[in-house]
C-alpha cells in the first residue's frame, strides 16, 4: 500500500507539471485570437472604405448613364448644323464623349475589382475568426483535461492514504506481539544482548542500510517527516516500528537500534518498505 501511495504521489506531481504547459498554450491561443481580432478590425475598416468608394463610383456612373440616356435620341450632326456651332464643335463633343466612355469603362472595372476585394476580405475575416476560436477552444480543452487528470490522481491518492490509515488502525496488537516474538535474532523491545544489538541473519550489509538511510533522512536518526508520521533515520511509521519489536518513538531510539530494526524489516518484507529509496538497496 505504501508503494502504491508513493507511486500516486509521483503521478500527481507529474500531472501537475503538465498544467503550466497547457496554460501557456492557452495564453498563446488567446494572443493569436487577439491578433486575429485586430486584423479583422483592420479588414473591416478597409471593407468600409472600399464600400464607400464603390457607392460613390456607382453614383457617378449612374449620373453619366442618365445623361447619356437623355441625349441618346439627338443626332449630334443635326444638332451641330442647327445650332450653327460647326463641325469643329461636333468633333470636340465627340472627343469628350469618347473620353467619358473610357472613364466610365475604367470606373466599371474599378467597381468590379472593389467588389472582388470586398468578397476576399469577408472570406478571410470569417476564416481567421474560426481559426482563432478553434485554437482558443482546443487549448482550453487541453488545460481542462490536465486539471481533471491531476485532480483525479489526487483523489486516488487521498483514498489510498485513507485506506492505509484504516488498515493500520485495524491491525491488532496481538499481531504486533507475534511479530516481536518471532523477529529474527530472538530480540524484542528492551535491552540488547550483552549491550550490543546483534547482527540480523540474512540481513543487508551496513553499506546498503546507510544508502537507504541517506535517501530517507540524509542519515539523521532524529529526522521527522510526513507531518510527523515518518520518524528516525529510516523514516519508520510507528506501527511498523512496533511490529519490528521497537517501543516508544523511533526518532528517540539509539541509532544502533534503528539500524537493527531496519535490518529486521528488510529481512521480513524486503526493500519495498522504502518505495522511493528501494533503488539504493542494490
């Protein structure tokens, strides 16, 4: 169970580390959307300017067409002879009409070009709006998924810790007494044989124990961690300490006794009792 809890703790940490990256992606997507909005505003202004120019051109063209229509039934040659203005005036009027016709043709071409530009601006505006919204939504979804993953793992961790606490609370004192009575070396709580703690048959070397202790507490026999739950050089839980024949506070015991109880624990249950630091037991 403790190994499961350590693994869940690591997974919660890993899930938490993923959240800033998704948040950064969301910030970038929001900035992209803001940039797209600015481009859209500029495109809208250009669209409005082109629309105004188009309307003005349409008014000019309509005026000219109306004038041509009104004069369309007159024979220019007859009008010139009747008015006495002569053929020179007629030639001048014809040149003016031809120039006006060319200007009208250019105006029509500009109007058509403006209409195509307006259509392109509208299409681009819609595309940019969709792209920005999609990027922002995708980034927000990724961040929400990362947060949900972290919260789910945190709930699993809390449940595992609660289960461990219930198991420890239910552990009968009789079982602890049996463990002390059958501990390797035949020594229970109290004074060691001849003033010295005996070697544990089949136990780990002192170098292995020192590496585990360094990983757990930097080798400090008085170390207290986990809000007070883990105590001493090997970060014993109180129930584990008592199951290995210890009594009182593990952090208050002598360093030699802590080494002895850790060796008993290693022989009985293996290095998995130190899930994170088991790698140092090689």
